């Protein structure tokens, strides 16, 4: 079977597009994305809710290719679903018993040449005049821990079978790091180390992700809940050189216990005409900023210094716009909270009454305050020397003589 050209060979990298459109630091719309891929462990392709979800998501993101694992159906059912979501062709690996099953579907504008397939993978090839031939593998790892060695051996066989730029994506049923799991007991260290060593030995790198950090969830809200990152995208350096702007997004809506992965080869980005790139000093304090620059610089290893700089600016502008908005949102949130605190500090929430009890209702607080000031300005029965003079009607002669005596000053007045 001959390789089918995709979009007439018009795939172009971000660097090549920037060379044509960049004028004095002004960025214009990014290159159109010739291909996008969706990979999903659907846990039953024929379920009505799964088909409705596929119809909706294909209308939203229009993927060129979709890889399914755990379809739980045979080829005739895969073909039926393919027609329902308006895709042009498909390749299926039948379910065995009550588990497994793989499928690959493609749209009209693209085509594939299936190289090989098995119970755990579908391996195919794509050709393009500008970037040449490259390879994509949809993978489903052995779910049983005692069979992980089989998955790793399959990896080595696939890696040795071709020298083409290679991307592999799917449900690996494995973790690379302990931080990729939350809930229950820790993942066995030996399995993680074995998986990481296998990935490195095959010359592959994790493509990272945007969105939810966990792709599989079980028993959410219960005592035995578990969240793990079982699904991921990997690629060798040659593939990353072809598609330096490629990124994997975790689509956090699903009818399965796995979230779909959406791989965009060249993300389309629009920056208004006339807007110049400006580096924000606040980015220096963000660890992700340094990692982004390192990755952008390394991914353009074969380019000149100006191309490296342009691509770094492109990635920083793409990432930094969202970070700047987040920073403005944080400032607005702080202002709202300060306003609430000031308003809250000028209010009496509760008060103690005369008996030392706290009262909180508005009516009770008003009553305590009224009683306090009424008591404060009310005269009570007085005792002591003053009470003897309260009934005196006039000054006696004896008191008058005393009051009329001359006042004498003893000593010098100071």
C-alpha cells in the first residue's frame, strides 16, 4: 500500500512560518495545523454514550486521526462507529474474550499506511513532502503488573523496527514517577524504574501535557479512590525536531474512566497585528518560564541563533499571555478580598450583655447597647456624707459666720 500525502504536503513548522511572517517583532497568525490526533481508552466503543461523546468532540476539535484502546468490540462494530462519526476509514484489532480491542480511524483529508498491528498496538506511517516520512504508534500496555516486561519488550521491538521520526501515544498502564499517582498505596518503585529505563533506552522523551495531571480515576469520592497518569505521549528527538510546537492536551471530559489525549502537531495561535513581544519581569520568578525557554531552545537545535530567538519569543508570548491574565485576576481577587475585610471590620458581629452572655442577633445587640447607655445616665440612690445635705433648705447662722471669715494665706503662694 502506498503512502498517502496529507494536505498535499503543506505541513510547515513554526520556525518556517515565522521566517515568512515576522517583521520587526510583529507576530501574525501561526501556521495552520495540518493534523491532530486523539488517543483514548474508551472502555467500550459501542456504548451509546460513547458514540454521542465522539460525535460531539469530533465536531469541536476535528481530529485527523483517532486511536482507541479497550474497544471491547469486533471490526464490524468499529466500522459502524466510524460511519456514525463521519470518518473515512478505519483499522481494527478485534477484542479477545471480554477485554482488549484496538481501533484506528482517519478523516477524509488524511491517510495512513498501517505497518503492523497486534493486541497492544497499531503502528502506521505518514508521508509529507516538506517534513518527510514519520511514524505514529497507538499503544495499550499490559494491565497486569506481572506482564509489564512484555510491554517493555514490545517497546524495544517497535523502536528497533524503524529509524523514522517516531511518536507513540496511548494508555501505557504504567507510571514514571510517584507524583503521577494520588490515593491508596504507592506505586512499586521497581516498575517505575523499569519503565523509565525502557523509555530512555528507546530514545524517547515525554511530550508533557496541558490540563489535568491525572488521566485515569477510580472510585472518586470513596475511601479507595485512586488517580493516576496512565496515558501519555512519547516521541524521539527526530520527531520533536519536525514538530517543535507539538503539545498534548488532556481532555478532562469523558464517558470512560480515562480522559482522552489530544495531540496538536502545530498549534494555531493568533496574535493581533501590531502587537510586539514584550518580556514581563514577573516571569523570571516562574520556574516554568526557564523550562519553557530551555525546551524551545533545545527543540530548534539545528536552527540559527535568530530562529532560536524567534521561536523562544513565540512560546513565551503564547504562554505568558495566560500567565499575565492570571496575575491580573489575582490582583483583582486580592482587592475584592480586602474590600470585604474592611467592610467586615466595621461591623459588630456579637456583644456581651450585662450578665456576660454573648448575643449575636441584630435585635439583641441593639437591646444590650440601649440598656447600657440607659443605665449609664440613670441616677441611683446615693449614700455617704452628701446625703445628709440633700434635705437642707437654708444656711444656718453658724455656717454663715464660718463662710464670712477672712481667708489667710500661709506662706508664700507659689
